[in-house]
């Protein structure tokens, strides 16, 4: 009984170690949020300028990507996507302002045999020369595009049907005059062009189909002329 009383008295007399040694407990951190100084007018203006600069940079990158997606990487002219976009805008303008224009679809006659005989580097050289010849025949307001492979399209403003057909013939002649020398051989390419007149009733797909059909008729006629 005396042992239990002494143990209880001993426990009652103990103090926490930190208190007995004179050490102080670490202060608690306050959970209250720290206040920030209010933004000044200059800080706000600086942030606005920075955001505007970032927005302008992003818009420039978008425009660059858009232009890249619409451009033939080899020839530097609109690809099918880019040309159809221009044709859509042109037809909308023609319908609104009752303007006139013509669509020419042009197909290179002998590009595949050139590629097969002399390689695609030779074919690329032919394509670049053809684009240069086409651009030399049209105005700055006109559009020359590549629909794919050996097929090109031209959007020509303010031409009657007679003038458009005359221009198509001139384009054929300009390409017919081109000559190339590969592996010691002189080569010509040639081209056939079809015309579709653009007016207030035109639609992009139908205009392309009409010019494409006219081109194949012209190609068959030229082939007949060569063989006769």
C-alpha cells in the first residue's frame, strides 16, 4: 500500500521535460493570409502591354501556319486548299459587285514521262519553270495555284469569255516554248488549258469541274493535232 502511494506521489510531482529544463516551446505560425500591396496603375499597364504583345505574337504564328497550310512548299504558290479559298472569295466578290472573271485549269502534258526517265528532280525543275512562265503571263491581281501533281489553276479577273480563251491559248504557247536539257537530251513539256467563265451564278465546285472538263477536251484535241 505504501509503494502505490509513493508511485502516485512521484507521478504527480513530475513536470514536462521542456518546462523542467527551462526551454520554451516553438511559436505557432499564424494561419491568416499575408496581405499583398495593391497593384499600381503602372503595374496594370505593364501587364496589359505584355498580354497584348503575347497576343500579337500568337496571331502572327497562326497566320504563318495558315499561310504554310495554303501554300505549295515546292513552288511557293497556293496549293489546292489555298486556291479554292481564293476562288471562293473571288466568286463572292463577283456576285456582290457583278464583276467578271475566268477560271483556267491547265494540265502539263508530259510531266510523268519526264519524271520516269530523268527523276523527280528533273520534274521539279520543269514545274518551277512552268510556274515562272505562268506568272509572267498574268497580272498581279490574278492568282496562280497548283491543284496537285501536274495540274494548275489560274484565277483571272475582268476577262470576257473570248479574252479568257485567248489568254488560255497564250498560256499553252508560253509553256510549249519551254525547253529543257536532261542527260544530253532536249525535252519539251507542253500543256493543255480549259476555261470556265465566272459570273453571278458560279459556284466553286462547279466552276472547277467545268474548267477541268474543258481542259480534258482540249488535251484530246491537242493530242489529235499532234498525231494527224
